[in-house]
C-alpha cells in the first residue's frame, strides 16, 4: 500500500492532484461538454503526452529536445498507416488503377504496396511499432549524441534539425507517405466506424486512461533513485560521472521513454482526429510542445496537462477571432512565463496554495504545524 | 610504456605526460603513493596539480605514460570505470547537488544501483539508511540530513562532497583544495577528519595552505611547470632552496 501511495501517486499532494485531474477529465468534461468539444479536449490531451515527456526530459533531466514532434509524428503515422490500409481494401478502392493500395500511392503511379507498409496491415504489429519505432529511433539519436557528450543547446538544435529532415522526407516522398496532406480519410478501426459518437467517447476514455497510466509510470521513475539521479545530472553532470555512473545511459533511457510517451500521444491523436500530417512533426509543433510544458510547469506532470489545455483552448478561441495575433500572443506568453514564473502554473499554484493551506490547517488544528518535519524519510519507510 | 612492472604501491604513476597543443602541462611525472599514506601535492599556480588529478580520474587523457592503481592500468578506462575500481575525486569548488537534500546527496552517491535499471529498482533499505547516517556523523552533518544541500555553508558543502566519496569507500581518495574558503575552526575539524579517513586507504590532496599541509601530510610533492621539483617529508621540502625560490619564498 505504501509503495503504491508514495511511489506511484507521489504522496498526499500528488495523489490529490491526480484525483482532481482524473475527475476533471473523466467526469466533468464528458458531462459538461458536447461531443464536438469533448473531441477537441481529447485532441489537446494527446499533446499533453508530449508535454509530459518534456517534464521528464527537460524539467528533470535538463536536456531540452526541440524535436518531440518527431516522436509524436512517428507514433501518429504508425497508427495512420494501419488505418489507411484498412480503408484501402480492394472493394473501397475499386476505381483506382491499382485497387487495394492507399489512394495517394495510386495518384503517384505506385502500383505495389511498399515493403515497409506491408506489416502495418496487422493491428498487433502496429501497436508494437507505435511503442518500438519511436523509442528505437530515439535510442539511435541518443547513443549518437549522449555517448559523445553532446548536450544543451547543441542537442536542442540537432533534434530540431532532425524534425526538419523528417518533415522534408515525409513531404518529399509523397507516394509513400501521402506528402504534405498526410494520411487522410481514415474511417474504421477493425471494421468499426471511428467517426461514430460511441467510438469518439471510447477513444476519449482510452486516451484519458493512457494519460493517467503515463503519469503513474513517470511518477515511479521520478521517485526512484533514477529520478534523483536525473536531477543530479541536471545540476552537476561531472559529479555524477565521477561517482561511478555512466551518465549517457541515463540520458538515453529517459530520451527513449520520452519518445515512447510522445508516440502514444501521436497514435491517440490519429485515432481521435482521423488523420496525420507532417504539420504535427516539424519545428512549430515541437516548439509548441515546449511552450505547453513551460506554461504548465516543467517540473510538474499534472501541471503540464493544465498548461496544454489552457494554451490550446486559448489557441482555438483566439485564432477564431484574431488569427494573425495568436502567434504573437503565444510567443509573448512563453517569454512572460520564462521570465516571471519559470516553474509555470504548477509553480504559481505551489507558491500561493501551500502557505494558504498551512494557514487554514493552523486555524483548524494548531498542533499540526508545531509537529517537527524531521526524518520524514524514515517515517515513509516504516509506513 | 604501459607494460611496466607491478609494484606494492597503491598508486604508481610513471613517465606521465600530457601536452595541450605542444604545451606540456605534466611532463614525465613519476609519483608513488602507499596504502595508508596521505600525500599532498603543492606548487605555484599552473604547476599542473589539478591536471594530475584529472589524469588519474580520467577527465583528461594522457599523451603518454602509465597510471597504475592496485596494479591495474587506469589510462585506458573511462571515468565511471575508474570510480568503480575504487578511485574517488573531490573537485576544487564544492560539487554537490544543490537541489537535493544532504540525505539524497549521500544516497545518490551510494555505490549500488549504478545502472539504469538498478537505479529504477533501488531500495532505500535500512542498510543504506544506516550507512548514510554513519557517514553523515563522520562529516559532522548528521543534524543537516534533511537540509537542502544548496543551503549549507561553504565549509559544510566541502564536507558533504567528502562524505559523498567516503560512502563509496574508495581505496584512493583525491581531494582538490579541501579547505579552500573554510574558517579556522572548520580547517581544524577537516584536518582531524582527513587524518581519520586516511587509515586503510591512500589519500592524495592538493593544497595551498602550508600550515594545513604541515598538519596532515605524510609526504609532500612539489610540482613546478609540470615536473617534480622536490619530494619527501614536509620539513625537508620546506628547507629545500629550489622550493623556497619558486614557491615558498614570496
């Protein structure tokens, strides 16, 4: 019991935060919003996966990736390839010159399904690919960078460059990827209509469940010795190295895990929005993900979910009425957050709520505040 | 060069040279340290003292020569492998994790769970907690275990870093200016601490404070321009005219 409470839920305040978030996304939103708005929230929550991956990588690990869109996109594309193959059955595509292949391939005079598309006709393979392909790609980048001790700004620039390369590749290889339009017109999942209301609700709940699972898993990582090592590496990398740790391995692991988390978000995006395109892979979405994390609080897994919701809600509202102003407003918000509240919304909450709670508690029960807080690590152990 | 014979010394450095763009920061250095020996390296600025520590712990790669620790060649190993062989190194400015508590600083340095998965499933057992308390007592920080390390005084930070090394029980402990910035009382306490912890291991210290060196050193080596100017007991070294001329005289 104490293991679950301390390690997975993050103690009292962590458990409370998770409970409030769960109630909000699992109960309040579905009851208060219509299907269209709920689907929109679902879409925003898929970005929250990417923002959470940045909490681990950037907030705790100190390594800023400006290319989380790469992994979000890879996850999304894997899912889209499966759905596209299902939508391209010979019956559905009978009017094409080569029936049975995706429509954009036919338009690009491709007459045979490329080899790397073949396995995506299997749902099991697709799920495995969503989890493995982005993590494997991150592993390759991670080994190449971290083993050579490339970090900081250089790492950020390189991830950004990779995001550009991947976008150019997807756009350029139209016949294999659907090009700039992406992979569109996805209708069914294992024969089941994805656009129906029941499907949308189900995807929304699966998305929420995965989000909560990722929060719990991340909490496990952050409360372990690994989590303290991440902070230590961020603070004094050399001291960690000269304490007998191979620092690169820790950075590679967290980069791979962050890639996996982003990829889950990408796959859920494809399912809920019904398409995937290069506009979710490149520099702009990757930087937006960093802004979500910064605004929400890069040290808070829960905070970035609120940050993502808030910024996206703002984006939808403002870009409807003042489309040309939105980018400036978002840029301004980012600068303001970095300058005035470096710990984002979560930091503000901590700053103002903790003293308030203490005051309230002191009024109700004066003895509580008088209790010494020493040796709490021992009491945690003996619980 | 690396095929030198084995010795009884804990650390034996032979013909060690490192050159940066032709400038030899350390030049054909020979240095031997025994078990239970507290060896101090002194010398003017730029003599190559810190570079010697960098070479031993693998931060800088040597151009030629050999560093053998317990008859194992270190020059070919990476930093974390050298640490795991039993070499601990304290940096010149206190290098601790400011955002973690004293307890967590020591826990992170505890030599278990050093791999990725080992650290994920590392358990804070009573053995670990007891060891942390023992070390904290030794470095006079037992009452500060819950304090965030960034809030410690400068001297306490220096002790904490020494503690972070002690918890790994290194056979060779290297300290770069351990009393820099310490008060007189803290220097006294550190001298006692160093004398205590040099038992059962070898300690290599770089220090400028001559009074402090005289209190702790079993043997002294004076470095000058990457070469050894004099070596031996502190009294003898202090009388050496060459040493007085380049280092102690002014």
